[in-house]
């Protein structure tokens, strides 16, 4: 039998022109180049199916994946239909009565909804008719019927579109990982090299603050030093700090520019003007504190051991209790004093007591983080404002300034070294718990592991009463939290800014008053009264909430109308404007027909609308000529940057702007009608009752108010530890620093545990329900649905037997999909390596990863790691998608949009193209029937 199967498969493979490795005479039929090209791929195409099976393990998996992927795309797209919920099945109604699970048109989404949405704690108490049918279904169908504009209408990625893409990927990942095949031979393509890439990528976090070799979108910048400059105002000269920025571009010599703090502020304002609507990181606050270091004072000559001229011009006296330290080598210690003194260079060899003061060091590293954060965005990196900021007004450095830069470079290097030492020590301590953590991991990933954990928390009043594994887990958490606090508030370039901001917020919160308000007020009654006030409809009139939302939306509608009136005057042709308006108000079928015509004829949507006879009146020959001449001028002006053509293209730019204004105005009006519908208010009140009131009952019975004081105490203690770490001397033992953060967590862990314990014992079963809900998802991912498994071999053979597909053609398509997936993985791997090499942000031998970072794996929870990697590849392809903003110049905006499309094509050049799948479509009907049976429970 094995011989017969082998011959049959050999014949099939031979027809596909793919030579099997185990048949010598067939190998010579395959070109050597083809065999070498497929070297990165595994032997999926060359292997023989297991006995009794029609497909190999890889063929089986990727056929299942293709079928599920197609079904997911269909179901997500169908959610926009007004009849989607009627075809969903229970608990939603339809005109044909309740749809049985085996008849559901959306089996994947129906399964997720029934098993993982409807039974979510809180929602499981919602009534089928009153909530799901009479309120939620009515609201969603009404919203779908409004036909809010899509990404195609706006020429931009709408939030709904992005959400749909993300939902599609998550559902596909969940179903491909969760639904097993019946044969047990299912397998995926693997690349061991990917593990190397992942390890390197995980280590980049410690090296992004390196002073050199950190290229970001073509710019390698470092705020390398600080000097003082004198500026004469009226009578006197005033001294100011000037930050020296070292700029390096590929193929160009290094250069230095000098920038004052105010110029960073001007850059921020210029970017807001040049990139309107772009969300920009805030500018760090001005910080005049200095950093001192005894380490940098040690040297063998005057140049190395002296204080630079930068520091001598504006330094502060340093008290013995404010010397810089281990923390200063991390980067940010500072000393404060009211007096100012002049310091002179030391004699060679006198290094025991001298301290070096680095002028405005805190500000320097925070501005470096600010610049590098901006450069992470390609639009900002390519902006005119950023280019002029980094290349204009170059400066020449003198010897004293070069010495200052060298000292600061040494400070940066020591900072990174000490970060590594901190993580190494913390990791070593975490490794001591590895045996216990492995037991804890097994307990969690086993059946009902989360339920057991929270039952232990509910039954035991103190951490000391927990079982050994859970106590060790608490110890591991202390190390994790300690490392996180250190990393956020001390190790990063922007840590001084974050720490100062956190202190300011902490100092402003009235914890005592907040505690008393929470203790004696009844939030449930207050919120219920407020809700009644906002949702009441006296004598059937609109409620206060409707009036508030309506006011905001009406303001938007009026604002759009002003823009529309202005554009109508510029176009000066009421008939053309009216045709655009009628298109926006037309039914969806008519709109889709016009869009299809535009795509088929390869013309702009505006041209298709204006020439259409569906919107009266018909255009005169002169108007038709005007529209087409404007369209030609538009394309030429966009492509050629021709000022003469730009004049003629302006009319077409007005058309496009007017269409967008009409579309957005209609969207606002449709949203206003949704808000004014009575079912919207009723749904909002029900959601409030379902979610808010149970939480308030738990919060009242658990005396949550007492935790306010506990949190305030933790914050005070944390800031005290951070301040102490900043002021330690350089010779401080890193072990003591690590232990100080761990001790901080240990001092407050009992208060946190008490809070969780009190909430849990008064939750009326809420935590138990929540853990049961999570366990249900994990159970599906680990073991699949209770309805059985997908028999892809039987499905494939059945489709062949009834003549729905041709066996050889279908196997050729499956093998082509496997080959594409392998080449795609290899392409993404190469791109990742190229990016890492170009950016120089990671190294295989970089710093250690934070402790405990690999305690859990995705496979522990049923998510196959290869499937996770595939989803990450998809995310990488879409990572640069951003909303287009309105531009003052529509032609410039269109140029940007086209340039972005060209850049996307350039970045994806060489990416393997998915092969056409036509024969396998014949399996869709049979696959859908089997999928319904598997998911019918």
C-alpha cells in the first residue's frame, strides 16, 4: 500500500514539476536553480502524505488556513450589512425566525459571540429580547443603514477600516490556532533563524540611548555637548546654554550645529505648522540642573581631569550629601545650591576629591530623547523644518568643547554599562526562582489554572499564607516591578522629565479629601441621578444628552457648510456642485455603481460623478470639456510640479475638496440622527446598568477607599527611593541599588495584596466568573471546539470525488501557497535583518533582557508561535499606515498621498506575491458546511 501511495504521489508531484528528494530519477527532472530557490523552504512540497491521508501535514494546515482566511474576510465585511445580525443566529432575531447554528451564515463570528462575548461577566445577565434584540440589534442595524463614508470615499484610512483589518487578523489567528485538524499530522513552516532575529530585537531596548550608531530614518543624531554663549541685549551680555548636536547622514561627513532651548521650541511650532494635525510629543520642560561625577574626575593629564570651560562658566557648589553616583552614570543625578562659584583646572594626578560638573546634563539627554522620538516618524524626519534644524548654522568646535563632548560620551557609555549591570543582577536573582516559576507556569497553563490562582488569593489573607509556588511568584513579581520602575524613571533619556512630571502630579492630588469623598459618597446613586438628569425626556422632547451631542455635531455641520459655501463660490458652477451633492445623498447602490465605473475606466471618482447621467441635469459639452481639462491639468500638476499647470488644476482641486466636505457633512448629519433615536438612549442606560452598578457594589463592600492612602504612601516611598538612587556615589554597589527597589516593592506588597483580596471576597462571584471566561478562551485555543475537528483530508477527497475540484490543480495551488508562505517568511526575515543593520539599534551580543521576560510563551495559551509570527509579518506590512490630514494646498496633499503609495510600493518591492487561488474555491461550500458542524455547539 505504501508503495502504491508513493507512486501516486510521485506522479502528482512530477506533473507539478516539483522533484521529490526521495526519488533519484525524478530529481534530475527539476532544474538545479529551482531546488536551490526552495532551500529556505521546508520539504513540505516534496514529502509524501502519511499512510491513509491525501494531504501532507503542511498541505493540510495551509489549506485550512486559506479556507478560514477567506471565510473571516467575508464575515468581517458582512458586518457592515443591515441584515448581518439577522443571519447571525441566536440571540438575534430574523424575519424567518431563529437561525440554527448549523445554518448560520457567519459561523466563526457566531461562535466567538456565543462563547466569548455573550457569556462575558455582566453581559451574561442581559435579557435576550429586551437587550440583544430590541436595543442592540436595532441600534446596530440603524447605524449600518446610515452608510457612513468609507476609506475609499475619503482617500484615507478611517478608524473603522483599521479596526476591521485588526479584527480580521485576530479572528483568523484565533481560529487557525484553535481549530485543529482531524489527522493529527498538521504542521507549519519553521525557520530556526527567526529565533536569532527575535533575540536580537528583544535586546535593543538597552541600546537605543547609545550616543553613536543609532541611525533613525537616515539621521544619526546625538546632543553631544553643551556650551555657554553670550548674547548682548540692551546694555549687558546674557549667558545662555547652547546644545551641540552631532549630526551624521549616510555618505556625508559629520557636522555639528548649536541650538538653544528656545530653538527646540521653535522647531516644535514649525512642525505643527508644516504637519497640521500630526500628534507631536511634548517638548521637555526647561531644566537647569547639572550633573556631577567623581568618576569623570579621574585622569592622567590636565585635559582629562580638568573641568571643561563649559562647566566653569556656570557651576554650582556641591555639598557632600549631593555627590553624583551610580545613578549619575545612569544619567540623571543633579545637585542644587543657591551659590555659584568659579572652578579652575586641577593639577595632573590630583584626582581623589575633584568632581566634574556637567552643565545642563539632564536637559541634554532629555532633548536627545525628544529629537530621536521625532525622527522615528518618517514624515517628521523628511520635513523641511527638521532638515533645517539639523543642518543649518553649523558650528566649529574648539578644544575645550571637544573635551566636554568626550566627557559626556564617557557618561553615556557608563550609563549603558550600568543599565546592563542592573539587569544582569536582577536577572540573576530572578533565575534563582526559575524552578518555582516553572511549576507556577505549569499550574497556570493547566486546566483551570487561573481559577485556582484566584481561589488561593480569595482564601488566604496574607502573602505569607500562600503556597510556596505562589509566594515565589510574588517574589518574582517584586523583581519585575522593581526593574520596571528603574527603567521608566531612571534608565531612559526622558526619565528625568517623566519623574518630574510624576512628582508634580503626585503633589497636586488631595489624597485625604479623595479618600473621604469615596468613603462617604454613594457613586452608584450619584451616577444614577446624573444619568437620569442627562437622559430624561420631559414631555417627549429631546434629552439633555441629546442636546449636548447635537449641539457639538451641529457646530461641525455648520463649519462644513461654511467651507462648502466658499468652495461653491470658487467653482462658480452651481450645476457641477449640485451633482456632487446629489451623489453624497444618493442610495448606496447608486454610489457603488459610480465607484465601479470609475475603477473600470481608470478615472477619478469626481469625473465619474460629474459625467454620470444618474444625477440631473446633464452637462453641456462646454462643462464636460471644463471637467476633463481640469482633470488633465490636475494629473500634470501633481506629477510634474508645474506651476503653470497648477493654475488649471485648481478647479479640480476644488471639486475634490467639495466632495470631501459634502461627504463629511453627511456623516455628521447621519450621526446626529443616530443620537436622536430613542433606542440609543435606552441602550446607553442598559449598558450603564449592566457594567457600572455591579462594580460599584463591589467597590463599596470592599472598602476600596482605604487603598487611596496606601497608594499615596507607596508613591511617597517610591520617590524617596528614586531620589536616593540619584544621589548615591559612583562607588555604590549595584546590588544595593537593585535591593533598594526590591525592598520598596516588598514594603508595599501586603497592602496591594490586601486590596486584591478584599475586592475578591466581596465580588459576589465576579472574579470567579471572569476567570472562568478567560479559561473558556484558553480551553478553545488549546483543545479546539467541542464539536470536533476539521477533517481536511476527507473534505479534499470529497471535493475531488464529486468533481468540484481537479486534484492535481488543487494540490498545485496548495503547494504554491506553502511556497509563498515560506518565501514570505524569508523575505520578512531578511527585511528585519536589514532594518536592524541599518538602524544599528540592536546587537546579538547586546545587553541582557529584563528578568523573567520569557517566563510564558504564546504556545502555553494555545496560540501557535508560527501563527503569531505570520500575524506579525502582516502587521509589519501595514505598520506605516497613517491618516491623511487635510492640507491647505490640495495638490500638495495629493502629491504626499501618491508619494506615500510609491514609498509603500518601494518598501514592499521584492515581497513575494500571493498566488492566485481559483481551484480551491470549489471547496468553499463543503468547508463551510463542515465548519458549521464543528462550531455548532
